[in-house]
């Protein structure tokens, strides 16, 4: 699942690019205002692409708006109930991932990190409201860590409250 902003900025494929892959995952775009062009790469690939929006349209799935954006709880509910999706992988920018975290919709984070320091002008991986007290922080535990080439992969799982 990704956001319209990510599709517009990066034109991703969101597909499996391994040899002998028979089935592609469903690709999901949350595009509350239908800003993504149907000429984007994601629509030209084999497999299903679902678009969730707040605008009635015959080629999309309509969900209610929440704070001017598509209601992410409604999107996830539809994916589980009507689209037979048990797991949802998100590849998106800081605003979208931050919205998911802010609404407590994330059970696991898989973070791929390169050994590069970009400085204060870099875009944050998660953009959500500042935490004033540590008791308000989003709490995860480290489930797994591994090295992949020069990069690291860290799997964080949500602490059950």
C-alpha cells in the first residue's frame, strides 16, 4: 500500500521482481482526491491495483474522509473484509507512514537503513505529532536485525499494551 504522493513523486512499481513469480501482490493506492495519473507505471503491470478515494468513481473504492484525507481505518477494514488481505505492506513517505502510526494502525515496522547521515534537511521516515512525554511515544521492540550488504534490516514489533 502506498499514497498518491509517493506514486506521483516516485512512480513505483510495487511488484515482485524475482524470476518465476507467478502471483503478484495486490497493489493499493490511497488517493483521496484522485490525483494519480492512470498512465503511472503501477497501472501498467500484471496483477491487481486497488485505488481508495473519497470521490465516487466506478474504477475505485470509495471510503469516507477523515480530517481531509481518506479514512485509513476504513481502507484497512475493506482490505481485510472485502479484498482478502491478511497482511498489508506499506512503502511510502513520512506523512503517510506517520498517519498510520498516529492512528495506531501499525503492528510491525521493517526498516531498511543505509549507513548514510543526511542531516536536518532530510525528510523524516515518520512524520507525526511531537511527543511531549515519553509515556506518549509509540512503543516497539526489536524482533530481528540483520545485515544485507552494506545496509541493515531491523524488524520492530508493537508492544502490546
